[in-house]
């Protein structure tokens, strides 16, 4: 900021009295906050915005600083009339491309094509990774659009603005990106891709409240990832989704998940644990407890099984005093597909109503998977007989692990049968959703 911008900012946010006090102190006024981490899912500012100066601040500034990613997106209008679809998300970096972000890219690409519109990808937290974007489409059998644009509208940059015109439509990917866009764009031009009950990201409090308020809106359209999640949301108070939402089932093309192939008989079998200690809904510590017990009780034989943890911020551990799991770093979409095609068993816990992607990824690639029940999610046999859901207490999960290990070892001897009911085509899976949004 130059001096006049700083004065203007201070006047708007601290009032004329605060501005005068700062000038009397002999220092040019300036913002005294720093953007840091996340609270639950929404990026937040560090601590109290007034700690650096110990000065009184406005209530408006204090609230807006707590939820920077949900503040109205800064835009300016240009006199154009082109049709353009804006995909708004936090990041499309290599570490963010799996599951929901990949699905958002695919839906946005197909929707822009259906509308004959230009596609613009707007990232709020990290600069866009154009190569990763292209690889997601390639691995899912889709062509890279010829007219795609990439914009980094950094939440931390108070000067960053986005040009918009009458032909702009927006596809948002979280409650905070939705709230931000709705602060600047008419609701009829906003569609919200909802891939989890985002209220469950938070304890009851301000974050939960703001998330709930966005999900309760009936003036925007929602696209829901899986019928199971759609039914859960309606059953937990969001009955307007019957009129404002359309669900779809995700697809797992052969290019993305690999061909199911017979696993080797002589080499060690591979067990994949979906390990995300900082994503509480993934029940990392319950999974760790079960795997430790499985080694101690001989369910998981270290002579026959290699254990691989896939996730972020995974500590080094030893299971049953004998197995030290291999920890894999972030993989590209192609590397991940090659990896899961060699997995025999997956342990993928998810304490939410959505099935989550790893169980479906693995089943589509020919593995057997242990996951947990939650609410309406009592079974995932609508997708595949290879996915076993159990209760979350340790004895039930141990019994489930024993069962999927036995299935995997039996299949190694008899060869693989592709018995999933998982869609292999995004064109088929998203056809109704694309027509609904068109």
C-alpha cells in the first residue's frame, strides 16, 4: 500500500478517531495482521488482529479477519459479453488434486464445453498448477480445453481483483468460496459443488454457523457428490435440496485407477492405509490402533504383508513392534493410479456419510477395502462387493480386516474378477448434473 491507501484503509476500518491517534503517534497507519493457517477448513488470520498494536479495532474488522476466505470477492465489471464459467477453489496444486478437486475440474470442463463457454480457473490460496490440471483431464479420458484461463486471486492480497462481465457464471467448491462469490455476484449466477457435509468439519460454533447458513440458501443450485450424501443432507434438515440440488455418482476410468490385475503370489502383498492425522474425520488414530493390534494378533503377517501409509504429516511408527510402514509422499494423479493398481487391501476410514474416494479408487483398481459405517452409510455394496463396512469399535474393525485380508489372499491364488458396479465414464456419471446446470 502507498501512504494514501494506508490512510484510506485505516479510516474505513478504525474510524476517524483511530486515524487521528495513529497520525499523532507519528507513524503511517498500516494493517497489522498476518494471514496464516486454517481453522477447520476455512483459512483464518493469526490470533487477535489487534495484538501487534494493542489498539482498539472495529468489530467489523475483527470478524472479517477471522474469516478472510469468506469475505466478498473483490471484482470489477468490464463491458464484455462473453460466456465464461469460473471454477473457484483454494488450490489445484499437486497436493490438492485428488478426490474433490479433481472432480471439480472434470465437472467444470464438461459444463463449460456444454455451454460453449470459456473456462477460467480461479484459485484463492495457491498459484494454479496448469500441468496438474491437464493431467487430471488426461487420466480421466477428457481433452484439455483450448480456451482455459488460470487466475490466482490471492486471499492475502488486498489489491487482487477479478474482472467479471454479464456472461460470467461461477462454480464454487466449498462454503467459504461460495460465501465469497455470493458477496459480489448475484445468486442466480452461482452453483455450489458440495462433496461432503461440510458442517462436520467444525465443532458447534461460528464456523459451523456460517457453513450452515450457506448450505441453507435456497437461491443457488447445488450439485451433490453421491446419492448417499444427498439423502443424508435432506435427512439432516436441508429439505430444500429436493428442489435445488442434483446428485451424481463419481466415475473411475481405467486410465485413472489402472486395470485390475492379478497380484503376485511370491512377493509381499500390499496394504494401503489412508493416513491423514490432521483430518480428524479420517480416524487416523483408530486405524493405527487396529493395525497395531492386527500385527500383534497375527492377522497381519509381516512376512507376507507390506504396510504403506499414504497421507500428509504422517509420523514414523512401528506396528506390533515389528512392521515399520512405508510412508509415501504426495503423488501425481498418474503415479497414484499406478500405485493403487498394485494394492491388495485398503484400510480407509471416514467418519462422515460420504463413502470418500479411496475406497472407490481401490475397489475400482481390484483391491479389497475395509471402511466404516456412519449414519446412512451402512454398506457400500451399491458400488462393489469388494468394500466392507463395519462398526468403528476395534473388535469389529479387526474382524473386518481379517475378512478382507483373507479375500485378498484367496484372490491372489485364483486371479482377479472385476466385480464392481462403479461407473467408468464421467460423461455418463455427470450427464444429468451438466444438463441441470446448463
